[in-house]
C-alpha cells in the first residue's frame, strides 16, 4: 500500500456546499462510496438536510483521503468508531498516520485532514438563534463576556458564534469533549488579527502536554450566508498558517462555486493563568 509522504507538516482544510448534491449523478456516485453501515445510518436520518450533511461530509473525507493516498479508492477506506464515538481509520490504515475531523452546519460541510497531527474543526452558521447572550452567559468566561458587552448587537452575534467554534474545535482536537467546561477555555481577540488563548493552570494535568498549538478562525461565505469556522492543531512546535491548504471541494468537476474562506485570526501559543 502506498505510504503518505511527509510534507512537514501536512494539513488540509476542505469545505463544500450541499448545493453539490443537486447533481443527481454526483449524489448517486458518492452514495456508492459509503460502506453498508454508513448507508444504513444515512437512511435513518429523518431530516433531509442532516442526511445530506452526513453524505457529503463522508464523501468529502473519502475523496481527500484518496487524493492523499492514490492507490486507495474512495469506497475502499474503512472506518471504525473510537472511544469518544468519533470515526477514525481502521487499523489496516494506521501506518499512514492520518488524522481527520469533520463538522457541518446548515448548507456547509468541512473536513480537516493531517498527517501525524491531531486536530479539531468546527463550523457554525453565524445567525443560528441559539447564538445569543443567554448562551454566552452560560458557557463563556467572564473576560469574554466583558468583551461582548462592548460590541453592537450584530457584532455580538458574530462574536458568540466565533467563540463557540473556537472552543469546540479546541475540545475536539484535545479529545476532551465535555470533560472541560467551556468557560474554562478563554479566548481574547487582540488587534486586527490576533487571537490569545488561555486556560487555568489547574487544568494542565488532564490536558495534552504540548506547549504550542495552532488555532485559526476563518470566515466562510456560502451563497450569501456567513459561517464561522475554527481549526485547532495539536503540535509541539509553532505552525505557520501558510502550510494549511484551504480548498473548496467541487465534487467531481473543476468548476468552483466561489465560496470564499478567509483566515481572520490566529494564534499558536497557550498561556497559563
């Protein structure tokens, strides 16, 4: 089997719109990529949008894995469920040392893929009704709430969605899930494009030992709708954002839908309180 070659480091962020599924021949083809278990799960979704999110995310993942490892076809990848209920590659592919994470919201699906680096990605449609001050008061740190108060109502909604995606991507990368309260993860927007991240020293023991990580915040526009996307990469050295390959997936053709994705803030260090 072909070994994934090192690009030092290899990190890829791909996103796609559910609009691709309007092409029936495309939908039929990627349905054929799913395993029997994936196909059963796809059929169990009551919501058409949730079914489409699941189908497109899995197809996007399989497509990008096969672009990375050319002699494994999209339908040949085998996944198992880890201890946290998340998919990972089966043991027969472990030598490739490939890590991935998926997320979706409304009309957008996202897949982050790396070689040798654990990562977490989260995407959210900014104007979901849940992104309000009631949610912020329940899940955000006092410093984050203090910053929110200074913003206009429109800015508050965007910032709440952005903070939520940042926290979720961090927890997904660390594998900790709900074991760490979201309010313990503090993010501060510095200047035009800076992003500071801190957590209490009391949480260091259960958290990963790395002294450095990349956390990036992106804006994505999907046919006029704004999304917040956050990517966290666990690493023992600083990563420059330029190594992250960000691409819109066009399905099986070469015509881009023109969905802009912009890195607006980033940090690569962790501060201890």
